[in-house]
């Protein structure tokens, strides 16, 4: 346990701490005595005097490991099996998830042309001119000719209904006006492909009914059920900009399409950043017929398979390995049942779970001098980016990590390498749990795809044009999963951890043969939106 504050941080720090306690309602003498005698005797959690450490750091970490990784280490295969059953039910009857797109044809890799692409993500809106050059050409098969990126901050997220789409239209116009006068005539609208990072009930390749958005957005307010393509086209027309959204894809579907343009074995697209989602290429008959809506028979005549937006975050209710910190997060969440799985894996929530665990560790073990940095009292104040930067500092002194934490979460007690080591350990448990759940989700979907391909083949006449396509799907030896997102791309060790969990699950899978490989898909949303548009042509 750390020595007294007088031996650690000087009298000036004690006085500062006491002054802060005084401002929270303590008497000056009470605050001074508490901080002088035992730094862990007072925390900033609720401004009240509390006992000193009640357990050791080692005890806390043992409990954290048991809670966060125990269910993963002992029952991940069982969890994947239960998740697969939820996927089957969702495919048939849940209108909010397992949503079939209009993309039934994967790219050949030889599509060519320049396309305007939009990417609406959880924190960024991008507008780009994308050139597809095709496989086999000298140089890259695709390039981004021009791109503007706009941060979707809290103010933009709070825009309600049409206000948000007006905000989008302004930025589309801002980008287009730099390049040319294209889109200035209603008789010659500018064709656009868009990656949309939120649920949509697709009614055509170019449109779909807007659904609840989550992630702190209010743009769907008053517009749920309205056609997304029409909303955006109307917002643009108000600015004398005429566009036609010819292809709308979910960001996970865009990720799948972008890598399928380069790698023919790609059948999954994984997004893991602020949120989480997976797109998967499945037989058409796997999905309940009502989910296809009123799409024309000509579409069904051509489509043996379709890219499905799973809305993965919505699954897991009743089977997820929740801890006391997860329950605490849910208690204060405005929609605790909306995306159960996302709460345990995505970048938006990983930091919050770690914050809740860290506050408990500080209050009960004397970590960080027993004083909770004031900023950590605010929900979601410990972001996953901070944890990623701390995890990346492998120097024994942890000097860089100490500076990062102290600058973002200042306190009267400066963190030392022992504090940071504990924080790094807690966050590593949470990151590993996230990676294991993502791995289980992928393997469950991989098994489900194999099973449904076999089910389809058994129902097809021998001379069916779909039989050859289905057999080809079943013969893919190494399935490629295209991935994109800040967590899986940048969190140290996350990708390797997820791949190891995948390999372990595949080795014990009921499916015989085959493997899964995670492959990075750079700029996948923009490229995928362009590929979707090219496939339509």
C-alpha cells in the first residue's frame, strides 16, 4: 500500500485535496485530517468519509479476472452455440435484425469507374470521389481521388429529425462544389452510393425505411419509417443539389463488398469501433419471407444469396456473461435492452466498463492513492482511446502512460507505474472479453452459413442454376472476414487475440474443415459504397 500523502506528494497536494473536499461540503479540519492520516480514507465518489482499503490490489484483480474472463475461458463454445440459435430465430422472425440487403451479387473485381460515395459513421461523416480500376491493373485496384471528412460531434448528434440531414446536405454540397457543377440539374442527378452505419429496413437498392439509430443520435426522431434515400435527396434539393442515392449499404456490408472486390473468398464484414456489427453472405431462403418486403420477383429470380446486416449488437440477451460493472452500466443506460452484445464489446462501452471497475478498485484497494480523479466520476469519461494508448506503452517505467492518464484525468495524486499496471491489467481483461465475444459471434455465423448452405442444396433440383453457386460456397476452404474499426485496428493485441479465439473455436467446431481469416479492409465504407454502386451498373 502506498505511504502517506505527506511522504508522497508534499503538503501542497494535501492542502489542495483538502480544499476540494471543503468545496464538496466537508469541514476544513475534517478534510485535512482525513487526507493527512490516510489518503484512502476519503474518495471523491460521493464526498463522504469512507474507510481505507478493504482488500488488496491482488484480490481485486483476481476477482476481475474471474468475472470478466472466467465465463469466456470455460464456456465460449457453449456461448457460440446459444448465439447461433438466436441468429436462427432472428433470421426468421425479428424485424429489427438480420436484415437482407439488395446486394445479392458479389463483385467480380473487374468493375471500373469513378463514383461519389458517402460514409455516415458513429463519429464521422465523409464524402469522397472513388475510382475503381479493377484487379490486375498496374497499381492499386481502387483509389480515393478526393475526400472531405466531417466530425459528428455531440452537437451534430443532437440534431433532431430533418435537421441532421440538412447538416449532411450542407457538407455534401461543400465537397461537390470544389470539384464541379455536377448535380446542379434535376434532369441529370449525381449518382451516389452511401454506407449507413445504422439499422435500415431496405426496400430497394436505393432506399429503405429509417429505423432507430442508437449511438447517441436523434436524427431518426419523427422520421422512423420514412425512406432514407428520399430524406437525403430532399435535403440536397433544398440547396439546389440534385443527387440520386442509387445504392445504400450498411457499413458492415460495405466492408464485405470492399474486400470482396479484391479477395474472392470474402463472405463477412466486421465493424468494430464505436459500435459493432457483422454482415454475412447467406442463402436467400434462410431469411423469413416478410423481411424481403415487396421487392420484385425479378430480384428473387436472380438471387441465390444475399448480404445480410445482422445488427449483431442486438443479440445476446439472456446469455451474455454480465458482471456487476455491466449491470451498473445498464442501470444508467437509457435503452439497456436495445443492444445487449454491443455493451460488452464496442469502443463506446469498453472504456465505461473499465471506468466503473477502476473506480471500485480505487475506493477499495487504495489504488491511485485512494483518491478517484474527479473526471472519472462522470459516465463515459474514460474512453477506449485512452486505454489503447496506455496499453501501447510497454516501457517498464510506464512514463508515457502516466503522463497520458494524468493529463486526461488530473488528480492531487500523480499516478505511478504500479497504478498504471493495474489499470492496464483491468483493461486487458475487458478487451480480451470483447475479442472472445466477437470471435464467438463470427464462428457462430460461419457455422450457420455452412449449415444453411447444406440445407439449401438439399432442397434444390439438380438442374437448378443456384446449385452450382451453393456448392461453390460450401467449397471455400479459408473464409475471409474483412474488418474495419478503431478497436480491432488500433487497440494493441486485440486483432491477434480475436484471431486466436477464432482459431480455437474453429478447431473444436461441429463444422468439419475450413478456417477463418481476419483481413483489414482499409477505407472500406467508402470503397464498399462505390463497389455497391458499380455492381448495380
